[in-house]
């Protein structure tokens, strides 16, 4: 990815309504085992969700085509985090309750038409990718260790691409005006969620 493109993506991502609390990077840095474990499961869940989206939408050719390689990529991310843990003699702990994602799920439309439900599934993924990208950006800029800064930069670049992919897929199947309007509602909801969530260094979100 070109540097200029990346900064454009990053600008879009910073269209998130609330930047991460700066204290978070320092907290994450001192809880490296926890943050790596949480990160590993985030990657695993991303892969699982992409598989599930393919299973639920086999008639959507573009989605099947675009998400298939993302499954491989997210699983590759899981393995990268796993090998980082191993290299450091750290353990992949158990999966923790994902407060951020659970709270986001509460905002998903209940009932509604299949199209409305599909839109929310795309947008929740876009949002998680966008926030993850923003968090990796913070780590890649703010950590003391140069190796770790580079490590997180790779994830930041990937997640920026995923964020745009989910928006593109939504706009391929649904009217752009509808997508943009609902996206704004999601961004506002996420801002309030971030505002009301405790800053803790053992979680990616
Ligand atoms: Fe990933
Ligand atoms: Fe991703």
C-alpha cells in the first residue's frame, strides 16, 4: 500500500467520532501478554465471522469472492500473534468476554428486513475493523519498543483495507444513501460506547 493511500485511509478511520484515550497505549504496553491474547481472539473471531457471512450469503457472489481471502488473512493474523506469544514465552490465555462487541451487537437492528439486517452485519464489521485499525495505529506510534511498533503497523495496514471492504460491500448491495445514513448512526453509537467504557490495557477495544 502506498504511503499516501494509507494516510487517506487513516484520515477516514479517524472519522471515528472519538479518538482512543492516550493513556490506553501505556496501559496496553504493560499488559503485553493480556493484550496479545485478546488480540489473538479478535483475529480468530474476525475469521469465524467472515466464514459465517459466506455461509449466510452464498448468493452474493462479490461477498463470497472478497471475504474468502479475508478468512485466510485473519487466520494468518491469529497465527502471527500466536507466534509472538510463543517467542516471548507467553501463553495464549482463555478468551475473555468481549464487552465492546457485545455492546455493539445490542445496537444491531432487531427484526427488520433481510436487507436491513445485512446492512448492520456489514457495518458492525466495518466499525470493528475501523476501531481496531485506529488502536493498532496508536500502538504503532506510541509504544516504546521499535519492534512492537512495526509489528502493530502491519495489522493497522490490513485492518484499514478490511474497513473499506465492508463499506464497499454494503454499498454494492444497498443504496449508498441508506448505507451512509446508517453508518453515521453506528458512528454516533460507538462514540457513546467508547465514552462510557472503562480504559483498560488488557483489551484491544
Ligand atoms: Fe486482522
Ligand atoms: Fe480485519
